[in-house]
C-alpha cells in the first residue's frame, strides 16, 4: 500500500467509546499518524462519530510553533513545580487557593507557558466554585477535547491551542451569552493588567 494514501477503516458506533477509553492515553505515543486529518494529539470523540478511523502519515508542518518539541526538563526550568504539574501533567489546584479565583483586576489572562492571550477579564464571572471562571475565550486561542480520565464522568478538557498546556475544563452551566463555564486553574494563567489611560 502506498503510504502517501490514508488508510480508512469502518468502525461500528459501539466501538467508538471503546477506542476512546482504551486508546486515548496511548495515542499520544504514536508519532506516525493523524486521525481524521487532525494531529493525533487532538483526538476526541468528535473525530470518530462518523464511524471512520482515518490514519495519515505524520506531517510535521501541522505542528504549532516550536512548543511540541519542548521537553519536560525544559518546561521544569521555565515553570514552578505547581505550574508544571498543572499545565504539563494535567493536574488541578485546590479550590479557593489559586491566585486569580477572586481577582477582579481588568486585563488579559495569558498562558503561563507560551504567553498566548486566553481570556479577557470582561468575560470572567463568579461561579462560586473557587476557580477562575470565564464564559468565553479569546478567538481560537483555547481548544477543548474529551477527557475520559474519569470514565464515569466524561468532561471536556481545555487546553492552550498553541502549546497544549492543560488549563482546566469547560462546562455547559455558564451565563449568557455563551452558556459556557471555562473552569481554569490559576497556575496556568498570567494576568497582564490593563494599562490605565493617562
């Protein structure tokens, strides 16, 4: 078979969750494939709902910036222990302990890893959860994917679209106009206060 052509397999709907629960953690180790035309690191259930698995040759041009090649040792040098645990190991800080859970300072919240602007303070609201909460990210700078780390409680993980830093999770119980609640770890953010006019 010519490796330049994708290999397409018909997958019964009943197998989709099987693939998710058993392969989603291992799939990150595969460096030679794409799933449904997207980088395999971004695998989620939406990629599979059409009943097909499509494997494509790895194309490094699809990687975003140089962050994919940053090693854990390099991240450890750049981040604090807590920041590394949360952003690179998908950890969670305790409620009501993060730096920004109750912050009302006007400004823009950036990714602690790559400095990408993620949320405006104008979209921040008090969710009562003890974590910074926003109803809308900035543009396409935030992405989400299915998180099955707790099999009985599927969630949508939220990541920085540039460096794949784990930020938190998004839920459908937020305020208008989006109805979304982006529940974010303070340790994954850096607030840049708005410059006041002279």
